[in-house]
C-alpha cells in the first residue's frame, strides 16, 4: 500500500485520504458525518474510525468530545501532501490545541511475538474472576452476576489509543458468530466516571451491543493487580477464567477465541 509523509509522520493511503477530506471540510465533524463525505467510495465505519484513531495518535487530527458526540478535525492546514521521493515533505501549521501532547499520543503499537510471555494462557478452569460492579455507558450496571450464563470477554484498554485493529478483528468474529457467542465488556482504564460520548466510542471501535464502562478508582483493574493495557480475560458461563492474555489481538488470538466459542 502506498505510504506518504505528512508533517514528518508516515501515514497510510486511507489516513492521507481522511486528512484530505477533513481539510476540505474545515470543521469538526463526527465519524458518521465524515463518512458521508466518502459517498464516492465504499468505506466501512470501523475502517474510518481506525484511520481516525491512528491520525489522533500521530497528532495529525484532534479528537473533540462534544456532548454525546466525538468530533474530529485536522490539527492544521497542509501545504502539500506528497509521497516520499516525489517532492518536498508535506508540512502542517499546527493550531494551538495540536501542540499539547494528548494522553496516549506517541504510543507505539507492537505485537508480541508468538511464544513469549505475552501469549494467551489457558487456565485450569477453576480460577474465579473477582466480584465487580461497573457503570455501563447505557447507565446500566455491569456485574459478575449479570454476565453469568454466557461466555464473556473482559478487555482493559484506554479510550485514547485502543488496539483498534484488534477490536475490528474481534467485532468481525462477533458478527461471524451472530453476536450471540459471548458478551464483550471493554473497561477504559483512563476514565473514572461515565462520559456522554462513550456510546459513540463503542460504536466506532466495536459493536453496538458491546458493553463499555470506565474503570472506577480502586475498581476491577486494581483488584486484578493492574495487569496492563490490552489485558483480556475470557470467562466461561460461570464467570471462571478460561484464558487470559496481554498481547494485542492477532490471527492466533482470534483462532483461540473461535476455538473456545465454537
């Protein structure tokens, strides 16, 4: 896939196209509003949100919570956008907001190599998950008891730089299994109270039926010993841990989930 350099940062072809559309709009827009500007080509909403998340992480796009909506806008105006070798590197003139280092900006995604300590760990099936109560984005409480009777995936991440590719992969598996094989609960460890934009965040990175909740102070993540970002705990119908991992989602992990959920 052709890659470009913008403001000294390498971006993919879709990311460059998203930036071009944001520059053309010259306003802050939601993901759904931005998608309407791609009427000339089919573009999955999850693919758009993944590109936006990467651009936010690279400091090229600003993420603006506004009521129950998250809006995005380019962090500055372009002089040029050119592929390396074709001419001068494009430059941005960042606005004041883009100069502040956002939480998670500069985070570098790295996939754990197969076979190291970050691989999935199958448990002996008698490791009980701790009791907990989370305040869901929909205002409903999420508890260990409410998850009983179905397999569940508890996923700890940040709102600012989640494993967006991994979430897209798990969302695809969820769709493949008709959305009935397991319940997905995403716990955002950088938030400590419900936020009005959580519904949009969930729909952008996951699926509408996923449960998303902030981590309360001294809450579930703390009870588990703060196991690390992107930690995932797969629970059986009795809320017993049957698999846990700290690695980013890849094909091997999706195969593991498929095996357990089949």
